[in-house]
C-alpha cells in the first residue's frame, strides 16, 4: 500500500466530478495520474472503448450518483457485492470501483505496460460490468476505521522495530526512506468534496499500510532482518496479516465516505 490504487483515484475524483467539485477534464487528469491513457470498455450505449472524460460523462448520464472502492484479496472480498463474474475480475485485479445510483455497474482496471523502465507507456482499460445492488462486504464506518487504525499503527510499528529494517537489506531500507520522505513533504489525499475526517483516516491507513509493506519487504529480503528461522518469519507474518487487513478496510471506508455521507443526508 505504498502507492495509491488506481481504483482509489477513480473513486475519489469520480465522486468529485459527480458532486460538482471538479471539472471533467481536471478529474480525468487526476485519475490518469502518471499513466499514459485511461479508457472505458463495454459501457452501456457505447460500441467500443471510450476516453475517460466521455466515459465518466456517460456514467453520470446513466444515473450514477457516486462511486465506492473495493480492495479484495483471497479470502476477503472487501467492498464487493457480487455477482460472481464481477467479483472474480475484481479479485484478480485486487481492486475495483462500484458505481451507485440508477445504474448498478462496476469498473475493473486492466493495466498494460510497454517500453523501457525510464519511459514506460502505461495504458489502463476499465472493464465495465453489471454488479449486484447490495451493501459492500466488510466496509466499516469512518469512526470504526479510525479506532481500529490506532491499535494497528502500534502493531505495525512494533513489527517494523522487531524486523530491524536497518539490517534487512537495501530494498526494505529504500522503502522506509521513501516513506519517510513522503510523510515529511506532505501531500493532499482524496479529492474536493470529502469530509476532513475521511482524509485523516485515509492518511493514517496509508501510514499503517506503508509500514506493513516495509515490514513484509524486510522479511522477503536476503537477510530477513532479525528473522533467523522459518518459525519466526511465520509468526511475524501472522502479526502483520490483521494489521494489513485493518489498513485496507480503513482505506476503503475513507474513499467510500463521500457516498456514505450523501446517503446519510438524503435519509435525513
């Protein structure tokens, strides 16, 4: 979780566009980020792939009122609601976007990369499929996510300390340095229109996820930090698993906060 998922950017800036907080071209630019091009495939009413700006406009015209994020992994269909075909695609990608409103649709990214490392051409094709109109799986409220993260951050920090990252090899140390630099310079999270608490929860979830990723990289390194036996490595992996799960749940809760807040206002 050292990088923002593409489905997270699509969710956040898609919501900003739907809510009138961002212009179509600005939202599309933020979603593309450092990639080369994004297109949408199999949108209702379209015969072939369409550009991101046109695709988002089409979704809005179909009655989409917001977007939710899903970050599933094997054994944990986080944010998904079915059917099986969509869930399988989302699980294979590790991420997806669920459109809510009059059109029950989901988007799953397929990423293609070409070219040398220093000049990569990255194309993202968003497959559009029907989804079940049902509550997403295992997504906590912002309040629940924030409480869970406080404990998870302590666990992740303890695990990182135990792993002795300074002796865990260059890959883990480089990841730790990059994380520290990102924290020091600060950055905007989410998109306009989100409640401040959602941004706070997402930043903390990304901190916990980053620390977990660094600890996992340390275990995978040639020296394994201070791990001197397979049983110690297994014990540490067991410690990190629920921490990573908590961070993913909180991340999804933060991205989904726009839709949850809009639904709460409509119910009042």
